[in-house]
């Protein structure tokens, strides 16, 4: 979805910020790469420090310098991620969701994001406080959560389909705290991917027959299933799997 907008964007300033979901994904990936590299640099060496050549000593000095660089860079990127999460929290608190989905500057050039800057006195905001997690969705409806636990032996293994079902269920709540996000991400396409339709038909009719109250067929429609799949494809991040509602 977003690639289409990037391909026609002619204003580089609109690419300075590519949406909370993409910014989070890039920072998380960068952090993972930096941590892996630092871990490799910190692995113990089988070297007798009392019996090394001068060039080995220079190599160890270089290695130590690289460790320092990666630690400083890692700290800087962690600060960037924390600042981003803080801005997300502020935007959610002030109900500052962009008017049009997908929530990119390209699509919403006149929408201004939070400009808050964090300092040592700022409250520590964790990622799970600003995203829609499976745990949050299940906690919204304990009866539905119990049925989900009966239907799926391993929620982590089936997290993608489970979160889709929970999103559909939560979307039926007119007072949902994510009502505006859900409404703005509605889809109008009448064409549903064949594999998605097969997945729907393999589960939902059986679930609706077994649990007609919680799996109301008027709520768990094929269109709703396609909408949940769209959210998963366009607004989700991994580790843990969650939906970015901004």
C-alpha cells in the first residue's frame, strides 16, 4: 500500500518521516543489527595477553575502539526509539491521529506530529503502551478470550490469525478505544484474495456454528476478515506482533 505513495512522491521533505510503524520497524531492525555486531565484538578471545605481538596489540586496540563506537551508537538509537515512542504516546493522549490512512506525511502533508522532546524527568513509556497487542485485545473480552484459548493450542504460533480474529471482535465494539483508527482503516475493496477466502471458509463457519454468540456471522464476515488481514499487513510490527494505531 505505502510503496505506491512513495513511488509518486516528488517532495523529499515528505519522506523525512515515514510513519510511526515504519520508523519503529527501522529503529528496531537497526538496534538488532547493532546488538548482534556488538555481541560479536565482545566475545572472549583465546589470546595470551602476556605473549602477543605488536600488531596483535594494535588489533585489540582497534577492537576496543569499535566496541566503544557501537555502544555509543546503540545508546543513541535507543534514545531515538524512546523519543519516538514518547511522541506516539503524546499523540494518542491528545487523539492526534492523521486524517487519512495510511498515516504518512505523503498522504497527510498538513498533519503535524507531536514535537515533544524527552528528558530525564519524562515518564518512561514502553512500546506496549502505544500499540495494540494480542494481550490487550484478549483482555477486552474474557469470554471471547476463553474461546480463543480453546480453539488454539499455541497462541504464539498462531498469533497472526488470532490477532485478526480479536481485531474483528474489537471492531464490533462501538466504544472501542481504537474506534477512530478502525474507522479510518476500513477498506472498500470487493475483491478478496482467493487464499484468504479459503482460510476464512476453513474456520469461521465452523467457529460460528460452535460459538454463535461470540462468533456472530454478521460480525465475522469475509469483508471483516479481509480488513483484519489488511491491518496485519500494513500496520503491524514484530517482536512482539502488534498493531500500530497511528
